C-alpha cells in the first residue's frame, strides 16, 4: 500500500473517531433539567421558567398550525363544492 494512501486512511479514521466521540461527549456535558435523589425529584427555578417559556411558545405554534389547518379545510370544502357544481353541469352519459 502506498504510504500516502495509508496515512490518508489513518487520518480519515482518526477524524471519524474524533467526530463520533465528540458527539457522545457533548451529550454527557448537557445538564439534566430534573435531578432525582431517593425518589424525590426537583427542578431549579431557572429550568422551570425555561420549560414554561418553551411550553408557551409551543402552544402558540400549535395554535397557528390549527388556524392554518382550519383555513385549508375551509378552502378544501369550497373546492369540493365547486367540483360538485361542475360535475352537475356535465351531461350524464350512460355506461
């Protein structure tokens, strides 16, 4: 095997390993929101406020999505009505 190809493979494998280990290391650094000891779980005030803000934003987004769905449903019902009117104007053929 060519020395250049060998060292290229070694460096490539090292970079892949570093990327994989880096991803696992990052998840280990992340702080848990709730800490449990002896069956009692507690959450800090800061984390609780952050969770409440996240929940409030999620509810706003879900309300917007629900409004969009309702608008699309109304438009769909209107299109179905137009289709029914067009089909009623077509001459009926015997099959």
